[in-house]
C-alpha cells in the first residue's frame, strides 16, 4: 500500500529588533529603510509527498540586512539539521 501525506509549511522572514537597553529611547532597531524583507520565490506550501521520501522546499528572500529564513510546520520551527520535525 502506498501512502500519501499532505504537509503544510510556512516560510517566514522575521523582522528582528535588537536591544542594548531596557529604556525605550535607547532601543537599537534593525534599519529597514530600504523596505521590509520580501519573499521572492518559494515552494508551493501545500505539498503531497510519499512517506519515506525526501521533500525539498526552497525560499528566496531579499532585504537589507540579509534576512534569515525560518520554516514552520504546525506552529513549530522546522530544524533543517534534522531529518524529522
């Protein structure tokens, strides 16, 4: 019997703010004067796949500073260093 599963994942580009102080006027936010990070191309997020096979996903994003791409499945961050979530 062949089993097919549907997986729904999200590609997220978080906007990160850094703080060196607890004082509001001293907060050091990342400069996004060139606009917020943008996701240019990505995998179709609702994927059918066969159990036991690899699923490859891609996401391209641009911005200054360079965005960090994070994947989520069922509300949990996917760790790309592991074969499973």
